[in-house]
């Protein structure tokens, strides 16, 4: 159907410019766009009854490593800090191929959908045994997720003083050439795009200064965004000071890695000057609270970033460092950590939800997403608050305080990709079974 009417929503959190909230309203969708919000609207197409439900914009995930859903809770990496964790996982990831990339991406994308996510980025920076970024792009296309894949890379192997094994690094000329290929083949800059491609060298400790600089030049020539990891933990800061003689923020600025077309993952250890730099340049941050807790990296200064005007979105990070991919739980964790660090009034449930919706869309340069407003894309999450999670709640719209954590229905571009808490676009039990078979094979090698 080209038209859908969401009827009689008990509560709608729009995240529009006025942060409007409505009760008992209908939302009309035509051709993937929200065209009308009001009461008593006539239906000429499909109708989704939303009485007893809270309706929000679809949530946005600004940082993920989808391939890692095949390596959750790996022994030897469960209690390690970032660098040790990476060194445990690299040899396992080196055995991946195209099927592992495709299947793990579908599992990760389905998990995100069930938690209310309608738009996700992905950072794929290793390509063993014929794997390509295309594998994850095809997975997102087949499941129906709005996707922002980034062509990552590593070019400094162990023999040159880097962390990754030499078998996982690439020649920098090849990296740039393949970045051009995937941008030309898949990037769609149009409003309503289902796929935009970014350029994303993995991190300052796995690529050279030259690649960082050349990647920025390439991205701006092609009109695409830039993404990398930055200032994730104390080891990261120490590496930057030792190797580059400066903090990560200065390193990024010197190489052209600040601006509205750039977003950095983690930024746990940004200091005041770096926060001011990001605010002044409108450089975005993907805040990954669960992964930062899991790896013992610390609590990112999100309250200070938001107060300074830094664009902040949320990221589940890889499922090998989170071990989950539930974006609504990530929003709850973000709220709780800021309260731990700054007090109970440091972040409200509604502000955390705003970061998870509108905030993430702005970080990814998607002004057409992240809001329930006329003219915006119809990426909408419908949450049934009649169940046990919300029983007794005085404010069902405070989803991050009382749940639920799984959507009833999810629309992406006006298409129902989740109905009654089940993914509609793939045979999920079959995909999960294949995922588990692949994971067992990796564990036995």
C-alpha cells in the first residue's frame, strides 16, 4: 500500500522543532512520507491501530560493527581492555568471508529493528577472504533497513607497530580505490535515500596520517561523510601522545577530521578544549555507553558535550564489545550513566530519547529523518505500553524508565518491517540458525 494511517495513538513524542507531544492522534503516511497529523483522519489504505501505544520516531544507531554479532561473549576477550580485546578477536575475524559478513549483518539489523531502530550506520574495516562492503549493503537492502555503511580500513599491521595482524591490513592505494568503487556504486545523496556511504579509516592506531588526510580529501571530493574511532580510553590517549605528540582532538583537526560532515565514535576521553573544538566545528559524536562500560573505557562527558552544542547520537557499537544491539537499552544506559556521573537531574528520559532519534539523525546528516512531522520520512516506532513493563507507570511516554524495550510495529519509509514484534522481511529463525552454525564453526577452528 502507498498509504498507511496510524490511528488513535495514545501518545506521540514527535521530536519536532517544538518537541511537541500529542494524545489520541492519527498519522497519515503516503509514499514513505508523513503527510498529516491530526484527529479523525479518514483512511483510504492500510490502518494500524495504536490505542494503548506510544509512538516515536524510529531510533537511529550511529555506530556499529555488524560483523561482530558472530563473536559475542568470546572467552579471552570478556574481561580485557580495548587493545587486549582487539588482539584476542583479530585472529577470529580473519577467518570471516562474504557469508559471515552477510549473515551477521542480517542478525544485527534484525536485532536493531526489534529495538525500534530505523536507520543505522555500520563501520566495516576488515575484508578477509573476499568479503566486501557490498555484503552488508545487500543484507540491509534485503531486510529493509535504512543504511549508512562506511568503508573502513586498516593499513598498519603488527610488523609496522600497529595492533592488527598483517593479514588484515590493506595497501592504502587499494583502500582509496575501493572507497571510490563503493561510493560510486551505492551512495545515494537524495532525500529519502535508503543507502548513503561514508569513508571510515578504522582508528589513529591502525592507519597512517597520510591515509587519514587522503580519506578526508576523497570524502569531500565525493560529498560523503567521514567516520572513525577517537579518544576511546586511556590507552588511546597515551598512544596519541606518544606517536603523534598531541591529543586526539588536535590530531583530528590537523588532518581535516572536524566539521559537520564528520562524526567520531566514543570520545570518552575528550577534554574541555576538544569539546569546544567539536562544538565550534559541529563535529558529531557517536556515544556508545554499553560498550564503554563493557570495556572499562569510562563515562563519556555527554552532558558537557550537549551543553556546549556538540551533536551527539547513540551507537550500540559492535556486538563483540557490547554483546547486544538493542538501541533503546543503549538510550537508557546513556541516561543512567550521566546521572551516575552528574546527578539524578543530569539527563531526563525524554532527552535521552531525543538523542536516540533526532540527535542521531542530525549526526548522520539526515535532516529528513528522526522526527514525526509533516514532510519527514515515515520511519516510525510503535510501542505497546499496555503490557507488564509499563503496568502502573504514570507517564507511559517515559519509555526509558518503564519500558517496553521491544517494538510492536516498526515502519521504515512507510513499510512495515516489524509487525506484532516479529520481523516481516526475512525468515529470522532460519537466519539465526545459520548464524549459530557459522559461530560454532569459527569456535572449533
